[in-house]
């Protein structure tokens, strides 16, 4: 199987670089180290959740419950903290709870063979509801500063960078590398594309389709749990409504990054570029005082284009190739 | 094959997150940040060209639009640059991105109604570290992360205003009744307590509070309670309703009954709900804080902070344009003042 980047991924990466360059030159205060930190913090939840989401969409499935899993772990984090558990216990516990929430999705989808769209829309409501049961309308805010400060802070052991590298960037880079290597350089990654291209063929080729998908949902839940923790610490506020609507931003970024919603196609570098593109564009437009409504229009239009353009391009290319074939047949 | 690797990745993630030691709610050292600020210079002139940005809870809310319109007026008077930004949803975290943007734009003052008193804190403190003054209105942020808070009304101010309006409209003597919200509504009970203290004063001696009825902030129940009050107390002169639901229901009942013109309705109400009853003569006067003044006062407080006239410390004094002089209270609170009274003369100037 050919593993080179599809053309849309390359286009989106180039477009992202272009937007970053133009924004740095044309938008006041965009290209500063502080704004860089703000941007990294804004894209942190989207990019981390997008990593397992890419895997899932590549296999032709979807997980819409991630933001609610985030809200649930955020609520539980506040509840545990109020009940005297140490933060060092709470953080791994929240990740495990996220994984359990993901395993429940995985069981319904692979064990009972239910469609992932329906299942995760259901658990989207279910997990958010549980989050509200845990914490109600209240918020828990008194998390220890050495943790909240770490999430919003910058690396201090690099004085020559003068606080330009946010601590969480390391987490993003490490996780992106792990996910990237798995997807693009291991048999597991190749099996994901095979499942997405044709699950039945993959099954006959000896790939354990159901088991692979199950574990993808577990990982997705665990990462959502981790992001629930990071979100809570970033805003020093554990609330049931944390992260509401994040799943759409994530799916949007993944699709913008060139992953096919039908599975089998896409690359992680493209997804990373998609996330950066959306975040940078929003940041730059806000700095230019573009209103929230207009921001939604821009990101919405971009998303429609990202689905439309590759189709148009491939159909044009298809026509052209067919004509070439006909010509060579005629001559 | 995939199972073990994925499990390994998962465990690795766990290990990264799990540290050692143990910080719990009880043993963490509380970090209180004490902002050291320069001394106030009361004679400092208000700077011109200040960039003052408003960040309401969310955009397109009629009430907060009135508040920020007052801010716009004040910023114009101050010859500053007015700006209003905000999220489309009133979520806790969406304001933070806007605060960050305002920091990058190097605004001089951020006037914010916090969706979550703590979630906005780190960003607001970053703003203050960047020499931006932070004024909160409507709903306060944690007091460690703002310079001043515009409090729309005090309990005393409202209670006294209710008693005064009752006295005026009863013509100095007679029976009055209160139509409140629920029996355990915190705000209403506090106001009624202040009102009772006022009524004990000599100038109120001819006024008699005969009954406190509860309409549970339900339109129909309030309507029935108003009806019941007049059946039980035919000599009633004034119904005081310190709730927007109660006053509207009582006014609707009176305006359609034979008591119209004989029994007065007053209290706390919204001009848009009360307009028709003021026009048809059922209601002569009612009160509420003026949201536009909240935004107006916030702009002047922000300008005074940014010009070094005040630091937000208790006792600092400044003048807020047409609203006059203000003194900063405990914890940086600035009280707007007595509520605005609405009558047939001025009600058409208000739209909220």
C-alpha cells in the first residue's frame, strides 16, 4: 500500500504555514511569544482529543462522546478533590475513568455491533448527564497552584527562550509522536487503514477488527479523561459543562486535516495542521476584532470547503485520467 | 497483537500523569497573591485615549446590551476607545480566549462580567501583570484577580428605597402590604428586613405593614395573592412588590379591577414589563438599578484606575462623570447607589 501523503494533507499543511506567515506579518501582536502560549493552550484540548479521533475516523467509525467524557472526568475531579483525595491519585483515576467510559462505548459498538454514531450520541448525553449529577451547577476551584500553574506556565529551564515554550507543548509533542509513529510506522497503523478501507477484507486478512476498534475507544476515552484533567487545571475550575461542544471542533479539525469521514484515508500531520489552522485563524481574527458570529461563519465555510474541495479535485482528476486513457486507446 | 501495544501506550500515559507525593485539599498551602500597588494620586488627571474593552457574559443579551451602552457613552466622554467583545455562549472557558486577545491588543482597561469567578482568574491576573486594569460588573470574579467590582445595589439601598416609595404613594399614612417572591428568597427577605427597620422610624409611624404575601415568583400565584390581599384588607393603599414577577402581576390585577387609581403598586420592576401600567396610571413609580449606569460607572472606575487616581483600595475617591463622586468600599467594591426610579416622565427613556 502506498503510504505517501495524500495531496489534500500537503495542501492543508502548506495553507497552515501560509496563514501563520501572513498572520505574523499582517496582524498586530500575533507573532509574539505570549500569543504563541495562548494559542497552544487554546489548541491543547482539540489536538489531544484529535489524536485518537483520527485513529477512530480512519477505521470508519466516530466518537462523539469525547467532550462529555471530558466533562464527566472534570466533575469527578472536583468531587474527588472535595472528598479529600490527593491530586496525584485523582489524575490517574480520572484517566482510568475516561478509559472505562471509552470501554463502554467500545463494548456497545464492537460487542453488540451497534453503529458508533448512534452509540456515541447516546453516551454524549449520558456522560454529560452523569457529570451534572456529580457536581450539579457548582464548581470546584481550589486546586493546588503548582498543578494549575504548570498547565498555564512556560518552560523555565530554557532561559534563552524567555518563557516562549508552554509546558503543555511537551505533552502535545510526545503524544503526537507516539500516535504518529503508531499510525504511520507500525502494523497496527496499517491495520487501521485496512479496516477503514474494507472491514470485511481486513477481517479475512487476519486483522482482529472488533478488538482493535474496542481498544481505540478505550484510548479515546483515556485521552478525553486526561484532557478533562488538563482543562480543569487550566481554568482552575471543575464544572459539569466543561468542554461542551468540543467534539465538533475536534471532528472539524480532523476532517479539515484530510481524514475521510468514510475511513481508510488521512494522515496525522494533516490533522495536526488542521487543528493549528483552525486555532490560528480564530486567534488572528479575534485580534482583528472580528465578531464571534463571523468567526463561526469562517470556520464553518472552511469545513465545508475541506469536504467539498478534495471531492471536486478527485473527480476532475478522474475525468482527466479517463480522457488520457481514451486518447491512448485511440492512438 | 494490537491489544498489548495499545495497553502499553495506555499504561505509559497513566505513568506520565501519576506523580509521587500527595497533595490533598487539606494539606495544600494556600497561595494568596497580594498585589502590591503604587499609592493612589487623587489629583492625577484622567487620561485620554484609554482603550476600554467590555467583555459581557455573552453577546446579544438585551440586559447586558443596555449595560454596555452606558459604557460606550462614558468612554466617549472620556475620549477613549470603546470596544465590546464576547463569546456567543455564556460558558466559563470561552471568555478566557477573549481575555487573552485583549491582553495581546494591549487594552488599558478590561470591564468583565465573569461567567465563572475562578476560571477567568489566571487570565485576568495575566492581564493585570501586563498593566491592564480589571473592573468586574454584574457577576464578580474572585477578588484576588480584579481591581474593582461595580456592585449594582446594596441591600440597604433597596430596602430604604422600597420604604420611601411606599410612604410617598400612601400619601404619608395608611395600610401597606408586601407581595414578595418565595418565603425563603434570600434577596427579598433581606430587603424586607431593611424595609421593616425603616418603617420603625418616626417618619413612617403612620404607615402600617399589614401583611407579607408570597407569590412564589409565579405569575398566576402572584396575581391571586394580589387579589387576596385586597379582599382581606379593603383599606389597603399600597402593594409593595420587591420582585419583577410580583409587581407585574399585581399591576395587571389592579389595572383590570375597580381598585385602579385607589390602590398603588410599587416595588422593583422592569420598565418594558411595567410600561403599560405606568401609562394607564396603575403604577406611579417603581424602581430598579439602571443597567446603563453600571456600564457607565465601570468605564469611569477603569479610567481612574488606569490614570493612577485610584488603586482600588478601600477609601479611594473618584468622580464618575454625571453620576458624581464615588468612594471605594471594602474589597474594591464600588456601589452604584440608590436604585433609579421610573415614572411616567422618564420610562420611555429605558428599554430593558
